[in-house]
C-alpha cells in the first residue's frame, strides 16, 4: 500500500515539475526570475538548481530549433480583376471572361497569372473549404 502511494505521489510531482518547466519554456522566463519563483514555492535549493539547469538546456534546444526552421514567403497582398475579351482578330464577338490575379509576398516578389472562370471557382471553393475547416479546428 505504501509503495503504491509513493508511486502515485511521484507521478503527481513529476507531472507538476513538467508543467512548471513547460510554462517557463513557453514564457521564455529569465533563469534568475525562474529560480526566485521556485524559491517562493519553498522548493529545496538543490531542486531549484536542477530545474534551472533543465530550463536553460531546454530553452537552448528551442532556440536552436527555431533558428533551423524553414520559412516560406508570406502573402502581403492579393489583387484580382476580371477581363473580358470582346473580340479577336479571328472573331468579331468573343465575350470570353478571364480573371487576372496578382500576388505580392514579403520578399517583394510579384506573381501575376491568369485563370479561366472555372479554375477561379475551384480555387474559391477550395479556399472556402479550408477556412471552414480552420473554424472547426478552433
């Protein structure tokens, strides 16, 4: 019975320590402030120094992984317009619509492309579906 109580207590303590470390890592707290906060919780000095060392190592690992993260250009603006071809050299009356789109990303690259109405409606439908899925996730 005593052993089972000790195991339960250890698992609760471990979960608590893990929660404290996760919160400290996410908030990017300074090591001195972290030690001071643990002291206010009346933790033993040995435990405080061990947890501070774990925090320092974990923050270093997070910083290193953030530096290695691959980022893609972000969309800054997206403009579009509808052009209608009224006539061509071959035919007098065509009246064919097309959608001209222009995208600007944060690297300054401008991409311009033209799509027909069917492709535009597919794109519009796909974007609406993705936005709806984001809403359900949130």
